[in-house]
C-alpha cells in the first residue's frame, strides 16, 4: 500500500478533515491533498508528523503497527 492510499484510509477512519489534520500535523492543506492524491512523495519527517497526528505508525512497505 502506498503512503497516499494509507493516508486516504487512515484519514477516513479518523474522520479528520484536511484542515483538522493540517493543524494537528503542521502540514499545509495543499500538501496533504497532493500527498493523498499521489502527486508528491512526502519527506520522512512529514510522514512521521502525519502518522503521529493520526495516531498510527506507517512502516516501509506499507504496514500498520
């Protein structure tokens, strides 16, 4: 599972809007939308902040811990 797919699934599960996740993760709404659409690959530090905000862990290869 790609990070964009993972983000889409986990954001839907958490019922967070882009604005809410943006505030929690300190990532711009436009960046979150581009990441979720698969248009850009986020830096590891951005992945970490997004996962922390969602309360999940994303492992290389797309697993959830």
